C-alpha cells in the first residue's frame, strides 16, 4: 500500500465499508463480503486530475473511459478560463459551438444547474469545477476587447460569487485565449479577491509560455499577492526552442514567492507537445467578437496579409506561436469535414508541401474551413525542461485532456495521447524506468498534493473515514500505450479502480459502474 502522503510503501490490507475506507491493517484472515487479492500489486488512492477539460465530454461519455482506465477517480474541470457555467449570452453561444461536436445541448445557465444535470446523468468519476474568467466576461460583456466598467465588473464578481456558493472550488483564467487575453491584471485581481474571500483559489493558463514566460509568471504571482489567494500555474512549461531553460528561472521565482508569503504552485503533464485550437496562433485583435465576425476578418484579403506578417513578428505582449514553434512542429487533429480528414495527423508544413501552398495560407484556410473548431498538437517542449518541472516537489500532475473514448464523437479523430496516458506514463517512464522520483512521490503528486491544492477534504489518501477511491496497479505492467500516431489507446497495468467503494475497473475492464459524485466546495461565509 502507498497511502498518497509520500510515506514509504508498506504491506497492508485495506478495508472498505460502503463508500468509505474503514481502515488499514496488517494481513489477516478477516471476513468480508468481497475479498480482492492484490498480491504483487500497488494499492493507492485514486488519482486526482487537477487540470481537466472534461466538463462537456462527461455529458457525452459519462463512463469517462480514457480517464478512469488510467486510475483517475476525480477530475477538476473548468480550467484555462473556460468552465461549464455561467452559460449566459455569448458564453452560452461559445459553449454550444463546442457542444455541437459532442451532440450535447447547453440547457443550463448556472453552475448549480450544470451540477444537477451531471448528478442526474451519473458519471464514473467524481467531478469538481472551477469558474472560468472568460465565461464571466462573455456572460456580462461578450467577447470584446474592452475594459469592463464598474457596473460590468460588479456583475462579473456577482456571477463569480453565485458560482462559488453553488460549489465551485476556484477561478480559472486562460490568458492566451480570447476574451481572456483582453483582461487586465487589475480585473483578475478583483475577481481573485472575491474568489479568495469565499475560500477558493486562482488557477491560470498564464499570458505566455514562450518568450514572455517570465513576465507571465510574474503576473500570476502578483495576482496571488494582491488578491491574497493561492495560485496554481497551469501546465507549467517553456515553449519554443529559443526559450528552453527558462523554467530554471521561473521555478526559482515560484520558490522565492512562496518564501515571501505567496502560496503558488503548478501542474504539469509528462509530454513534450502541447495542444489547443489552431486559431490560438492568431493575434488577439483577430479573435475579437463572435465566430462569424472572426471568420469574416480572416476572409478579408487586407487583414489576411496583416495576419501573415504578424505570424512571424510577435509583439511585446503576444507570442507568435507559429514563428516560435515552426510550421513543421504544428500537427493538425480533430478535422470535422470529410474533405479535410486526409490531413489528420499531418503538420502544417507537410500539408503545405502537398498542396504547394504557403504554410500560413494553409493554416488560415483550414481555420476558416473548419470554422475555428480545429485542433493542433504543438511539438515545442524540451523533455529536460519538462522533467525539471515534473520532479519539482511543488508539481502536481494534470492531463490537460478530456475524458474520451475510441467510440462515439471523440473517437472520430486523433487526439493528444495525454487524454489516455498521462498518469501511467508518469509511473512507468519517469518513476519506474528513469527513477526521476520514487513511486511514493509520483503517487503523492497525483493524490494528496492535488487534493490539498484544490481543497478536497476527504480524498487523496488512504486513511480511515476517507472516500473509498482506490487504484490497484501492477508495477511490472503499468504503461501508457497511447501515442501521437495512435492516440486512442487505453493503458495497461491498471487492474482495479474503485470510486466511492464501487468497483468501476476490474481486471482492466470497465464494469459500467457510475458512482462518481459531484463535489461541491463549501465556501466559508462566516
């Protein structure tokens, strides 16, 4: 048994009574209605995915196939500024555009209503949620590049407070996306202060992860200091070869901030490629407004020429992803139109060569043709950097992926392998094979540490009275099998997963149990 605290593994029996852990004991011949022989296995707490984007995917696939088969028993959704609620006005329109791909209707407006729908559906994993700052902005003022007036900011704070009272654990921002990129530091401090006053925390896809990384980390630390909130930097990394090594400085900055009273930490995924929508390569001015307004802008010949120039000329506050990463390292996935599916898993450079066109034109044409709903995998991270971040004591593990399956809407196109392999990959590649850290430390990063960062009180360790979220895996067989070329592949070696005491994975197969709970934060309003 590895209890999740970082303590050494010890031989123990784990007793479960209903939905709770009844205790741990030296081996005995005690009686039970069900006895599971885990000889030769590791028994540990269920993994907590602190950085998930499954908020809509769980409605499409409540079995949470790609996550539960990794041993994930709890997901924190609503990251990077985009959450399931509030879903009002432009925020609802944006959610519905994405939901259409999953055959889902957005029939809720508030976080409470979303939670009720999730509870009625029942999922195989527990679900906690953040509130997206972009949702707040779009619900109040649309996707415009403007500073909110006092009344608008007050309405945003009021919507945030309502969501916190409904059970949100914190506030998230996505500062490379529109409209998150239009938010000032002061706006984020105001929202984070409201969140902190109700016991929540601030998590951020910071304003830059390439050449502006240091400046972006400084902003996150400032928000934590002035809002008096704990801060979680999302998927911490340095993107683009010219920026490799910058994590040495940012890790020092984070440590210094903690010594000076700012509670800041970070999560990380164990891959050297990121992934997001291809339209993230567009400068902020091109992404303002509705989908139709953006597409009209991209079709304008004069504006198109300006865009192509700016792909290679980043401004002081905007990183030109295409320039820093290179078109050969931008691989496209998630095509929806049949005519474009032949380009699946090809780089922009490869497609451009095939079509005998300029890569920038190819990228713009496909963004338009797929109506902004096209994804890309950006091969832009140094493994050495990633391992420094991963091995740091402050790092938690987050997939940055969705609950997917090889069947249904998500199985129609390639995806990033992190959706299927993040947690087994950390265990096999970095703990067992490379010995970057012990198994005990790897599991702490997946269990008690993220539970502490989020504020989950009764999960993350194996101890008497806590929720019976338990994983049993074979350390000889545990391995991720999903690759960039074959992304929809379940891992091996996860033999048993219990969620609230219900056997959900048995002998590596899904039992179809759906005993996950909606986890609602209880804000301190005293």
